[in-house]
């Protein structure tokens, strides 16, 4: 479906995206909201380098370390789910 773009032209481009979504589209290839981008970045830090989760406060602009702690807890859950899945797969393969 064509969308009316600037000056009445048929356009399916990116003019309708908020400016912050345009940046992530440009650099990541997909439009991503700032909220989702920060969540993903914090979770990645928690998964890959949990001892430095505190950097999320100044780097990502969180008001408190409580936000950082939330992503650390989420990352711990992801790791637990992954380990659980690995155990189940090993058990199934041993049968």
C-alpha cells in the first residue's frame, strides 16, 4: 500500500518514522525505539559482562542503579533458561 509522502507524492520511505527510529534504521538496519534499544543494550551488558552492569546507569542514562539491577536479573533468567534447555536436550539425546 502506498503512503502519501511529502508534497503528496506516493512514498513508502522513512519520512513517517520518528527521528530516533530513523537513526537506528540507518545504523542497525531496523527502526528501534530508544526504550527497546536501551533495554537490549542493558541486557547484553548483563549477559556478557555482569560485573560491569553498573555502567548502564551513566552510559544509558538510567536514573538509578535499580534499573540496571532489573536487567541483570533478566539476564540471569535468560542464562538459567538456556542452561535448562541444554540439560533437557542432553537428556533427550541420551535416550
